[in-house]
C-alpha cells in the first residue's frame, strides 16, 4: 500500500503539492514511483521558467519507463532539488521528503483547491488499481 500523507494536494497524474510560505513544493507520489521502479534520471526545468496549470515541466526516467511531470499549479520555478539531480533514487526512497522535484512561486494558489485531498487520492488510487 502506497504512503499518502494528509495535508498535501494530489493530482490525477500522481503529482503532489504542498503550499507553504507562499511557495509550492511539487513531487511525484509514492504510488507513481512504486509503479515506475528505480529512478535513474530526472529532467528538471530551468529556474525562472514559467508554466501553466497542467503543462509538462519535465520528466522522470526509471529503468524501463519515462513519465512526464505535470505542474499542478500555474507558477514560476524558483528552485530545483539538487539532491535529486545527484541521486534520482531519492524519489523512490523519500518521495514526500528529500525526493521532491521543484518549488514554484504560484500565480494562483486557488488552483490547489481543484486537486484531491489525501482521502480523495486514496480512493482514486484504489479505483485505479481495481
């Protein structure tokens, strides 16, 4: 069973978001990393790049599969996770901690309200897994 912490927002494409101090931290869920397997590479956007809600901001590459990362809130990238750049397997071992992908300065925090709560995401994953 995947870990799905309360207090985060979740997208149907399996990204999570945490809003804190006017910044949004984004990563991929434990469920998605478990399905993908061992991460070997993360393609990051450049700091300063702006993205609209739902756009691809990069991708994660596992041994046998590549998956886009979709931004769950419109904003500007203000930080990439250099720890993950050096060690992509942090996405596997600590997806909600040291394995985050980017931090953005959101232009509309209300977009987070359209994402799933932890309870909603648990139901979504259970339905998806059949």
